[in-house]
C-alpha cells in the first residue's frame, strides 16, 4: 500500500497537469477507505454527509430557512390556539358612561374589556358550547380576582354568562374603532318606528 501511495501522488499530479479529470480515492488524501468522516481540505464534508465545499453553505442556508419557517409556524400556532381565562362582566351602575374606546355603555352593547389588546380587536369568546365574536371596547378588568376579560352585560347575556366563569378566547381579527362599534344592530322595523320596538 505504501508503494502504491508513493507512486500515486506523482501520477495524479501528471494527470492534473494534462487536464484529465481523475477523481482521487478518498484514502489518497490521507484517510483510510473505511473512514466515513471524509472531510475535505477546504473544510466541507464529503458527499457522504450531504455537503461539500459549496454544498455546506447551501445546507446551512437551507437549515436557516427551515429554522425560520419553523419559527413562523410556531408563532402562527401560538396566535391561533385558543387560550382560556377568567372572565367577569359589568354594566349596571355604569350605563351612560363612555368606554375607554369611546362607545356609550348600554345594556345592549356587546363587547369586552382587556388591559392590553387594542380597541377594535375581535375576539371569539366561547363558553359552555356557545361562541360569539366580540370587539374590545374597554380597559379592564380591575376586580383583582385574576380575571383577564370583562364582558359587557350585552356580551354576557348573549353567552348566557351570569357569574365569573372561565372562557376560551381566540383573537380572530380587528375592526375599525368607532362610537357605534358593538352597538346592537337596528332592524328595519326598529328604524321605521325610530328605535327599539316594544316587546
């Protein structure tokens, strides 16, 4: 083997000088035929590991792209997973007052309060098999009982909530904030009579 290696070096040099494309065996570069590391002189790994001198940077870029895609996917998942939280409700004694987002609080106003979400954020609220998409209209809750949400009386009534409960929430979008956001829809019959019909 030593004799072969001794004569192979000059032979490869001669072939290279003649422009012949001869691939040297892996062991000719100083590694044994059974070695699987196959590291090249340029620092890349051999074809056996999937990257070469130029393939290494491509594999690295692909790895970074894959990592970025995974990060985006986990962020998307994090924002679409429904979270549960404690919810209270409010209204009586505050009707006629303005919410933090500019609406007039009435018994029919449908919305909720949150301490951080922007005004107009649409939140799907689910409780006991019922769901309703309601906008953020106010700040709160401030009861100090660990609640994350404070439903208006109208939203609580629509979901048949009468006490402090645990709800599931999911941010589903946003609506432009306006003084009428969350106000009950006026039907054509109500409009004809100038307001809500006696029921």
